[in-house]
């Protein structure tokens, strides 16, 4: 390829590189600066999360017991 054919590629590559440098700088500035968070989690949300955790644990325990019983029965028949 001649130099003249590659010249537009180099210009586009330079612009693309500066875009990513600017994007990286913006990302570092956004992550690096701290702002006060004006948000809260209401008590109802905490209770719902607690309920989901307990229900998941009880459901897992139920299926664990069910599968162990199934394996024990299967072992006795053979």
C-alpha cells in the first residue's frame, strides 16, 4: 500500500486514540471523586430481603432432604 492510501487510516486512528484517552480520563474523574449519597433503603425493603434469604434457605434445605431421601430409597432397592 502506498503512503497516500494509508494516510486517512492514520488520521482516524489518532482521533480514535484521543477519544479513548478522553474517555479514560472522564471515567477516572467520575470514579475518583466522591459525592454525598442522598439515598436510603426503607425498612420494608430490608424485611423483604430478609424474607427472601430465609425462604431460599428453607427451600434449599427441603430439596436437599428430598434428594437425600430419594438416594437412600434408590440404594435400598438395588
